[in-house]
C-alpha cells in the first residue's frame, strides 16, 4: 500500500510541475503579446486580464508544490 501511495504522490507532483510549466509558457506568450507594438489596445487589455488570472492559477500550483515540499522534509 505504501508503494501505491508513493506512486500516486509522484504522479500528483508531476502533474503540478507540468501545470506550472504550462502556465509559465502561457504567461511568456501573453507577455510577448502585451509588449508587442503590433498588439491592439483592446487585445492588450484582454491579455493583461488573462495574465493576471493565469498568475493567480500559477500561485496556487506553486503553493501546492511548496506544501508538498514542506511535508516531505
């Protein structure tokens, strides 16, 4: 049973790490759009909102990973 729990825990951590990476890639893409002189003002406003929502999700994922790290010490 401990082996199964260990496998599930590692899968959970891997999922969180993958989600964190994806959110960081999406953030970088939005930042490119925000800083581009070709982006319209309306789209720039939308991108700022999306980036803020994305960073909120990112913070939750990072917090979950930090909680796991504190438990595993």
